[in-house]
C-alpha cells in the first residue's frame, strides 16, 4: 500500500496545532508507516507540489493568502482544516468586531497604510475553498488528528463527535459551570476535547465550534434555569465562534 | 567573469512563523543581505479591546503555540499589576513550575527537532529516526515530559487553562506533584544524554563572534525567568519592567517592514544566551557543571551558542523544579479559590519566554474591560540583531559554496529560536 502523502500549510495562526503533531511523541514514528510528509515547514526543509492530503492551519486574512489557498486546493485530493483558526476563524474572528482601518491604526499607527499590513475580515478556510474534513479545537485534540489521518490513509471515512461538550463533561463527573454562576458554551459546543476546560475549573469557550444542529431550546432552558438569557450565551460566543449562527 | 551569489529563501523552514533571507554578492563582495518578516499580522492588541480581564489570558495565549504558558503568565501578571492583585506563595511557585515545563518542552523541541538535523546534515528529524534512533527517542521523552508537566499544572499541553489573574482555577493534587517529581528525576539521564549529544556536535556550530548587547530579566537571588528587573550587559543599572518602553525603543528602519529594537547600541539580543550572559553566576550545580563542560562563560557572543545555553537551561529548570516541588509538598497544597474584583488601572507583566524577554502592558476601565494593550515579543526584539549578525557574517563566508552560505544563514536564524507567529506589532502605543 502506498503511503498517504501529506503536506502542511500554515496561514494566520499561532502554529500551535502543527505543534500538536510533535506532541504525538512516539506515535509519530508509527504514523510515518502510513503517511509520508512531503511538505511541513515547521519540521522539514523539503517542499513539494505532489500531495494527496493538504492540511491547512490558520485563518485567511489577506487576498494573497486566498490565492495561495486556492492553488493548494487545486493540487490536493483532500483538504483538511486543522484547528479553530482554520475551521471557524477562531480567535482571529475577534478582529471582525472592528473596522479594519481601526484595527490597523490601533496596532501600526501612522504606518497602517503600508501595503504589507493589509488585512481583511478573518475567514475560515471553508469560506474560501471546499473543506473535506476538519479537525476542530484550539488547540486540536491530537488523538482526533491521528485518528482522522489514519482513517484517510487506510481509506476509511473518519467521523468526529456531533454531540455537545456537556456529554463528555458529565462523564467526567464535573460540577456544572453554571452552578458557579458562569456562562459555559458546553451545551452547544461540539465534543471531542474530553471537556478539558470545565475539567480544569474553566467554562467552555466553544473553541471546537458548535454541533451541527445546536439544540437551542435546550440551551435556553439551561440558561433560564440559572437566570440567564440566550444573549448571555451569544456574548460568550464572541471569543471563538462569532461567525456561527443559531 | 564575475562570480555572483544570489540567495533567496522564502519561508525559512524549521522555525515557527514566516521569515525570508535575501543575499546578493558579486566577486566576493556582499551587496545586499537582509532578514525579512512577511508574517500575516494578527492584530492582537486591537482584538482584546473591550474584552473582560477574565478573557485576556484565553485570547493572548493564542499569540503563540510554543510559548503559550509564557504569554499567559505575562498577561496575568500585567492584569494583576493593573488591578493591584497580590498572589499567594503557592500560586507563585506553581506558576514558575508550570513555566519550567514549557522550557523543557520548547528547548528540547528546538534543539532536538529543529537544530539537530542541521548538525547531523539532514533536512528534518525524520531521517534521524533511522540514523540516530536513540537520540530521537531521548528528545521525544524529554519533550513529552515537558508536555505532561504543563498539562498537570496548566490543564493542557498548549494554551493552558488554569492560569488566571489572582491564581489558579484548579491546582494539581499532591500525588500528581510527587509523580511529576519522580518523572523529572528519572529524566535526568535523558538530559545528560542530550547534553552529551550536543557536546559531541558543538564543533559543528560555526565559529562566529560578534559583540552585542544582551538583555534579560535579572533577580539578585536566583537565575530568573519570571521575577526581577530588566538588565543589560552594557550597564550595571537595571530598569523596572514597568518602564520597558525605555528599553525596547521600537523604531522604523527603511530596509525592514518589521520594527526594530535598540537600547545602548543599534541592536540587542534576547534569549537563552542573554539570560546566561546576565545570570550565569546564579546557575544551580547541574547547570553550572553543564556550562563548564561546554566551556561556556559569561561574555560569550557567538549567536549559534544560544543552542548550548538552551541545553544548560534545561538542566537549570529541572534542578530548580525539584526544589520547588519539595517546597510545595512540605507546606502542602491547598485550594485557593480566586475571586477578583476588577478595578480601573494599567499594568505591565514581563516574563522570559524560552526565546527571550516578553512584555505585556494593559489598561482596564472600572468594569475590568480592556481599553488598551501593548505587547512586545522577544523575536521582534531580535530582528535587528539577526540583521546585524547577517551583515557581519556574510562577508566572512561569502567565498564558500552557495548552499553552505545559505545553510549558515538559516542556521543563524534558527539559533535564535524565533517565534514569528508571535507577530503582534512593532510599534509603541501611547498610554495616557
């Protein structure tokens, strides 16, 4: 069986999701039996235009990024969006709460007009090209990444959870964050993270994006039970999911 | 016939973020050599405006995947400074311990996965899995130790969860700390192997000295990564972190789109070698012995030796962590619920990232909403120094083979362990 040729490409992000691939530790050695990285700037010098799977990390924030992404899409048989910045725009979406001119002037002052500082409102990868698979999360769950890549290398169809973080959180027997008078996005956010944040004393801020069809009525009930409204939930969504609607 | 050398590297590999190298020379004379940064700007300082102090750490941790603990700590220190929040000794020690996990993870990744291939004549770590399996496995074990360590204290390997203004949202159990202590102790032989490997390859690091100014945090009592004032090898006086803008002096230069920094000279360096040059006399025994093995002494000015300083720091943080854990276990861990009442104010947080000193400044209104932010990252402070190194190094090596010149320039950039996706901005923000 020939190995799956994979290439990593990064756009506007912290590169922390690529870093998770290193965090597979010894498992990388096993994974290399199934896949052959042909381009991975963070790890290797080689580059290639011949790949089966393009793994895209980061958000699209410039017209030149959009062109580069489209050219990658043309070469790739499958395209995987890696991490929140790629799947939903992630934390970069916060920029979209402001006028771009204001954002540039805030950071670059009088140099804001310089052409290389051009930026447009953040887009997730799927707003520019077709995405075949996504590995959500900020950062990604490395086990999920490994599972998806293995599945593709073996010709299987990977499936990621389509139920809420609350399910995993309950299984961990955590006290509900609403009990602490916090607003938690667990009821509408896609599971698969092992409910890491609520298990560490934090509310869920929705980095994995929402389940396909968030049960808004149930979320409303939860909110009402704790004397909160759906608008409170919307306020929390701004951090990672401001693009998503429900 | 004129002999031309033209080097153009787009997106230098094996480093975090995007940087380019340009060099042109003819008949052994360097006409142009430039270090460029084309990273997509991400505008964090603009994005945090209007966000609650409670959300700042969650947001700015995402500036960098490799130094997310450092960014988290700098932000919460800045918030605490702005709101007059004091933290307990337990919080202080746990934070430093968490930070040390990041050092083991980041330094072992850099030396083992990104630099070692250069020293062993390979393009990546992948061929080393076959040619040097024991070395790769040693690096993997150390890397995993750093990650598990951050997960135990920070709640996650990358982008920590528990580090918040005022304290921790959750603390590890004493049992977890005991286990961590055991795994650090067990990792000492691996650390020694790493030291031995780097020692055996140290002659592959190019001999290139260029005197420059080194800047790092300094504390009177210990080799610091977290507390202290700003110190320089050019002066005996230290500067409180609240006045960091007077040290970094960000300015525009015509040949670079990224802003440069300078203090007493036209450039300065930050990172492991800077910390070593300022604090080496306070290294703990294992790290001091490691420095001696390498023959590294204060005053070293070969930028490639930053990689050696990183290895020495791995020994330093491992040794200090054992002490910290013992102290924590002696006093016993107790939950300390955090409830911060926001107030208006402005403050600065400064922490040493693995790749150099990092500054965060924030202002908040009375509701605790952020009104202004200014973040000055280590790699931004190194850009001018990298350029000055290029200008000094290129003429010395210009008669060599083009591929070798290219490799030496790339290795020079890599030795700084740059983290360009930290790219936030390179401008002073006026705080009123």
